[in-house]
C-alpha cells in the first residue's frame, strides 16, 4: 500500500536528547513525503471533499477549507522525546474514517495540509523557524502560494488561519517543494 513515506505509515528517526533541532534531513524527508502524497489519488479525493462547498478558482477559500477541516478534526501532540515521527496523510484519513481525532506535531500537520494542497494543484513549501536568540531551528510549518503570493500555513495554531505567522522569528530556512 502506498503511504507517501517510503511505503510506511510512520517513519521514526532518533534525534538523541536535548533541544529539538529541525534539520535539513528532516525537511528533505518531509518534502519527499509531500511530493509522493500529493500524487496519491486518495489524498486528492480527501482534498476535493474538503473543498466541495468552495466556489471554483477561489484559491483562498480552498486553502482555508482544507486548513480548517484539518484543525477541526485534529489535535497537536508532541513526538516521544528523542524520536522524530513523520506521519503519512493516510494515517489521519484512517483515524477520520473511524470517527477518531487524529493527532500529530508540527511536521505531521505540515505534511498533511501541504499534501492535500499539492494534490489539488497548489505550489507549497516548508519553513523551519527559530524563536530563540541562538537561532536554533525548532518549529516547521507550511507555505502555500495563493494568487502569486506566498502565505504561511501553521496548522498547530489553535483557531489560526492561513497567513498567520508567530512573531519573534530569529532565524528561518525556507525549503522549496517541487
């Protein structure tokens, strides 16, 4: 079964102990999962269900419909300490099909939302950010191009919206997804 994560529903990576650092390797794995999942007909099917009530060619409306569906059916939960888990969108779909709230952390939300957006033709990217004086990258979220302009898509912000970005960024790395 295709899962978008090298034929695994969840990948685990050991990061050791101490402060979590978003690495380029993690971003590359996430980008690969988004590219693969964005081509999966099941991901596209879920995306089209989420946008069914949005007028055609309403880019903002489609992005917000997907964003809010994910937020309303999901919960933020940290990964186990010292382990990086990356979940395929199919994990969320399985939970939702059973009427269960899906949970994941910032990278899982990013993979899920960006895969859904990519599956219906949007250009997407990843942004890793730091909010500490050292500039150590500690958070990741999506970027989506709407009407030829890039907007942040941070799925873990409760009650958030497309375009919201936490203030106080001390360092950021953008990662293009092709």
